[in-house]
């Protein structure tokens, strides 16, 4: 009996700790607060001024579900990479690997690079983490189209923000935040000439999109096509 009670207490403790480690991202504060005020106001009007309660319950159910989805979207779990970060490239975002291929990168490197792309659905965490330790060389925002983020042309034609990172060993890594058909706001916290570290937030993309990482051709890729990734946890590559 004591063993069962102790196990139950331990499990509850872990669950509470896990919940406490999930917070709401600052990018979603205004959206969530104003949306909640609007939902509550409309619900009160329907309850007090409409005799038939069916519209009230329909509104509460539908917008309760929508609000829950948005609340889930803006969640921001506290994460820490608990291994050696030397020559390691971690996933900059939650999502699914949709591209692993050699591409000709003509804008900055003017040579072939290995590109790993992670697509974020509406239900993923949308905070972005730095994929490597090092220094931010520059940040460049490029206006563009809003094609569906999983399309190949989205990487170059869509609105995107480029963050060039230099590892302590002198390797340049390009991390590209890409807007999609729904995601139309890219937030980048990275600043030129600042040090950056795995575990720190690089930025945030609102409502579903994609992040590309351009690596040297000799990098060892550690993920497969279609594999799910966890931002700041999943190792996507190791540098030579």
C-alpha cells in the first residue's frame, strides 16, 4: 500500500512539474486576452438578451474549441538540451521533417548546401530555438509571397527571415524562418554580433509555417524524412 501511494505521489509530482514547465508565449498574450474578453462579452449578451439558449450553447462550444486550439498554439514549454552541444545541430522547431536534400544556395554561400526543413502545423509549438551555439553574424528579413509552406518554392519565394550563425569552430549555419499561407508574421529575436546558445529562443512564427537549416555537405544528418522533431531536443545533424 505504501509503495502504491509513493508511486502515485511521484507520478503526480512529475505531472505537476510538467504542467508548470509549460507557459504561454509572450507573442500570444494580447491575442489570448482580447479574444477571451470578446468571447465572454458575446456569451453574456447571448445569455441575457436572447430567450432561446441554443445560440448561447452553440457559441460557447464552437468558440471554446477554437480558443483551446489557439491557446495550445501559443504554449511555450521550458526546454533544456541535456547533452554536449559541441558540433551538434538541434531542431529549431517542433514539427515534421519535410525536406532533406542538397541544394544550390546562391544568396549567401554560392555553393551547394545540405538543407533540412521542418514544417510546423497549427498544433505544434511555434517558438523557434537557436540550432547551434555560436555567434549571430547577421539577420536579414525578406518580403515575399505566402505559398503553402511545404512547397519547395516557399523557401525562396515566401516572406522569410534569415539568421546566419557561426559556430565556435567557424562553421556557418543558415537558419531560415519562412511564412506560409496562414502564418503571416515572423518574429526574430536574434541580433547581429550577439552570442547565441542552444536553449535560447531565436524567434516565433504565428500560425503554422516552416524553418530551413542550411548545413555543410559533410554534416551527418541524424533525422529521416517524415520524422517528428522536438525543438531544442531533437538532434538533426552533427558537424564534422
